[in-house]
């Protein structure tokens, strides 16, 4: 179940839509669908190579997906008030470490994808300028659909994802809780060390 949830998270974080929210937001759902299908096609084209060397998926993610994350905004959200207490060097280390954790999570989930149906729903406005929600569902035979909402904003150079809501649970908020606990116990440098340890062990 977790793999199914994070697969959809992976493919829909590849949104590449530029321009003002207005009319452009009406096309966001169709674009998410086309992008997901393109990613699956690319994966299938290299399935033999990836099965032989799963680490190849990291390069695919870094090239296709990573440019469409706002890792600074995601990390800021996960750190909450602690972000402002970090030095610029610590902020960069936190962004780098958290990015690797997320990439590894998406990679494992993508490799476990087994044909679940993805339903794309109409874009929802948020009431904030240049920000929308793209709602989706993952459907597997005999299972309750999993709702997943993607919070995105237009940075001026295209749409960026800054949070994901799975079954009403925010990805950023979930990390904020564990990050806050780590910082209270071991400080910001302790969290940086923890992220590095998670990446060494391949944890997400």
C-alpha cells in the first residue's frame, strides 16, 4: 500500500506547466496525466537495464523529476520554525539530505509499481494566488481508492510541488514532527547527521 501511494507521488511531482494560474490551471490535470504516462513509458523502455541495476532510476529521477521540486520550500515546511535558526550552510545541508531521502523513497515506490489505476480529478483553487491543488486517486482491484492531493504553486518559471496530502495526511507535516523531535534532542546538526545516516542505509 505504501509503495502504491508513493508511486503516484513520484509521477505527479513531474508537473511542468508555465504561465499564470488562471486558464493554465484548467490544463493541470491533463498535463499530470500525460506526464505520468510518459514516465511509465520511459521506465518500461529501460526496464531491463533498471532491473539489472536499480540505481539507474536515481539518474532518471534527477534528470526528469528533481527540477520540478521546490526543495527549499519543502524543507522549510518540514523544518518549520527551526529553519530560521539554521545557518545558510546548515540550510543547504538539510536541503541536500532531505532531497536524497525523498528521491530514494520515490525510486523504491516507482520500481514497485504494478499497474494500479490512476484517476485524475479536476484542479481545485486554494484561494491563494498562483497556488492550486491537483487531486488524484490510486485504485487497485478490491481496495479502497487512495486519495492523494498535490499542492503546487507557480514560481514564475513553471509549476513546483511543495506538499503532498495522502489520505488527509501532509507529507511535509509528517516530516515536521519527526524533524522537530530530532532537533530538540540533538540540534540541527543532529538532524543533518540523521538524514545522512538514513541515506547511507537507504531509508526513507
